[in-house]
C-alpha cells in the first residue's frame, strides 16, 4: 500500500490542557514516502470540515453555503412553477444536512443556519420578509430546522446506545454522557416527544 504525501495532511487535536504543546509539534516534520506532510488547522474529510479545535463552525458555514446554493438552484430552474411544487422540491433537494447529527447544538453556530432556512422558506412561498418565523413551519408542513437537527442527533445517539457491536463503545459512552449531563438531549427529547 502506498500513500500520496500531497493528499495527506497532519491535523493534531489537543485537549485544552495540552494546547501549549502546539508550537512544539509544528516544529516536527512527518514524512510519507520521503515527502513531508503539511500541518493544517482544518481539513475537509468526506465532505466535512474537521478542525484542530473540534469546532463545528467551519463545517456549518460550508453546509450553509451548500444549502443557499441548493435553494437558489431550485428557485432559478423551477421559478415558474407553483409555490406548492417549489416547497416539495425544497424538501427533496435542500434538506439533506448530511453530518448535522454530530454538530454541537448548544453552540451559537446554528443561528445563522436557522435564519437562512427561514429566509429560504419565505422565498419559496413568496412571503413577505416580516412574516413571523413561528408560522413558517406550519405553512410548509415541516419541522423547524433546529428541531429537525435535534431529532436527527437524538436518532443517531439512540442508534449508538442500542447497537450490539463493540466497535462503537466510545460512541455509546459519549451518548450516555449526554443523556445524563447534556443540554443536547434535553432539548431533543422535548422536541421529539411532540413531533412523533
């Protein structure tokens, strides 16, 4: 097996207690097939942006750009059809949100994403920008985007906790910690009990 050094990057994730070691690590050089590997602070992997601080902000920003592009494509190519058809196209092509199950829901990074979702719904339905945001999910017969992401996160954690394989033991421990101490599941549990 051979590795391509040009496609390989070194991303070091340190705990907060060990952040002082970062300058020491960047003085080192790792080689693959005799070629040096670059140190990076973030790197796209399988479509997701992973950072050395495990911050979801860059990944959410990238997904926001993808979402905005998808909405613009739906409105550009299907702008002449009825609002009902556009709403169906919106649900089919603009609401994948791959990887949102792993986002930190307690951080403030999702507020911009939720705002863009509400603006997109107003554009899809040709509604005035002053339309109250709580009425939008009722009009389109869907959950608000934050609650949808919470539901997906909860489903992911539930699948991890009740899975029979030993390969995901760290994910089970992570999920159990959130069940006991986390804000994430308390928000999600209240949402999913209402929407089921």
